[in-house]
C-alpha cells in the first residue's frame, strides 16, 4: 500500500512523526512535502497529494494542517477525491467502511500525535463495505460530472 503524506507549516511536526511511525510499521510512505518547517499555502500541498491519488500513483493520502479543515476543503475539490477530516477512531473506520475515503485530513492543533496515529491505523485497517455504500459513493462521484 502506497500512502502519500503532506502538510503545511501547521502540521509539519505531526506529518514527520506519522511518517516515521508508519514506516516503522512497514507501510510505504511517500512524503509530498513540506520538507522543512516554513509557511506555505495548504491548497498547494493538498493538490500534490490529491492529484497523485487521482492519477492512481498512491492508494491513499494523509494531509495535516492546523485544523485539518483547509486540507479537506482543498482536497475535496479535486475529482476522484473523498477526503475526510477525522478526530476519532470510530469516524476513521467509518470513513473507509461507508465512504471509501481516500484521504484522511488531520488537525495538528486539534488532536495529539497518539490519537492521530490511532486514527490513521483505524482507517488503514478498515475495509470498504461496498454494496449500498458503493451506490452512495457512486452518487457522490457523479456530482463531479454536473459542475
Ligand atoms: C495555517 O495557519 C492554518 O490556517 C492551516 O494550517 C489550516 O489550519 C487551515 O485550515
């Protein structure tokens, strides 16, 4: 599984820690930036990760900013993306099982690293349930075609 990860300055430390923990747990993590703590605009990083998923270069993505809000708004504007802003493990599992989310966004100023990692593990270990949820996800994705 290829996981793309990215952040702005608000999420830099959390992104670095998540990357380290995921790599230690055997996941393949592609760091889409930022490489050092400097002020950047979250849409720029969200676009890199979201485009990579849309083009099927990665299986899923993690985007970290201060609140997770900007990253989720930005990523959800890219076709093919279902980004979920998550703050708890139940929602993390549901985001995959029901919504087949392909990006998790996190707010580093909202939750700590321990919960953030639990959230990511809950999401990664869950499976999309398909069936009626597939129908709903297909309806969601049709919104892209009526813009
Ligand atoms: C940056 O200060 C902050 O606005 C950003 O990290 C994020 O929280 C936006 O949604």
